[in-house]
């Protein structure tokens, strides 16, 4: 089972009637990798900035987490044991109606991706592995935004 399929399955109890996960990926607040790869000071600073941006947006992050998009909302889920792939979905920690999401941008960086999310005018960054479907989440958001 792929990480995305595992997230879709685990998210079901937290979704509203008629809602389904369109795309999802495993992520952590930006800076996590640096913190664990020898640049702890820089990594902690980036993580704090990501957490502060999400908090200002009223959108909670977890580490590890899944960022998921449905037809109606952008969601963050706390995951357990996501050392490789996706761990089990533990709980819904953040939600924002798509109408309050300003943008989702994906940028490739070395062996992974940096995802910049703007919700209610506040920006925060996440990092994801090279195989993460961050582009799928960004494209699903773009399609939903264009349809609205």
C-alpha cells in the first residue's frame, strides 16, 4: 500500500459526509532534516518559523504529518511511525476550507521538496521526500480554486 493510499484510508474517520482525500503526502515542518543532519540551529529556526506561520493562519502542523486535500478542505493529520513511508493517521490536527487557502507551491530541493502553503494570508513551509505527491496536492488545489 502506498503512503498516499494509507493516508486516504486512515483519514476516512475524520472526513465530513461526501468528502474524500483527493491527494496527500507525508511531510514535516521545514527544517526538520537540517536539525537531524548536523545544522541543528538553522533547522530549529526554520521549524519555528514554519510553526509560527501555521499558527498565525490557525492551521496546526504535526511532525510527522500528512498534508491532504479534499474537495472542500486542506487538512493536516498527525502520523505515527513515519520513518519510511506513511505511519498510521492518528488525528486531524489542522483544517482550512479551500476558500481560505491562498496558494500551495512546490519547489524541488536536493533530495526532496519544499512546499510553501499560504492560508488566510499567512505562509508556512513544509518539507517532503522526493517521492511525495506534493505536486498532486498543489494541482488538486489549483483545479478546485479555478473551479470556484
